[in-house]
C-alpha cells in the first residue's frame, strides 16, 4: 500500500512539473493579465518581450506618428476576471531615437516607456 501511494505521488509530481514546464502564461491565464504578470513588465522592454511575459497579444488602442518621425503606440490588455470594457491595463511604446549628424533618427524596435493599470 505504501509503495502504491509513493508511486502515485511520484507520478502526480512528475505530471504537474511537466504541465508547468510546457504551459505558457497565456495557457495559464487564458490570455488575460494578472497583477503579478503586470508587475513583471519593465520599462525598456520591447513589444514582443511584453507579450511573452503577459502571454497575451492585447489590442493596439492608439497610434501616433509625429512630423519628426517619432511614433508611439498604446496596447491595451484584459485583466483576468474582467471583461474588456471593465479592464484598464495599458502599455505605451515609443520608437528608439538616436543621433545621426545632429539629427534624431527614430528606429524600431518600439520600447516600453510607460505602463498603467487600474486594479480593484
């Protein structure tokens, strides 16, 4: 009896470890964003990095391009347990500017410059 319980416990542990190793954040949270995932996102991250951390694609909610070539976009995400209309999670991304002979040139990738969310 003890051996069968020990064997069952070992199989359960191995199975849960396998599920943990193969599950993406999107599979774990159904494409929504948890508070913990939100806190893991840091300024300077690229859009693909943010999407990988959150495990969700989100929706582009705003885009702006300026006359100097700079561009930014806001991407919104759904909070876990809430509908899209009741969620407020937003990340703002800007192009990276660098100097070329006294002129600022804006190039990709977009990097995170601000993040905000409303948690109840």
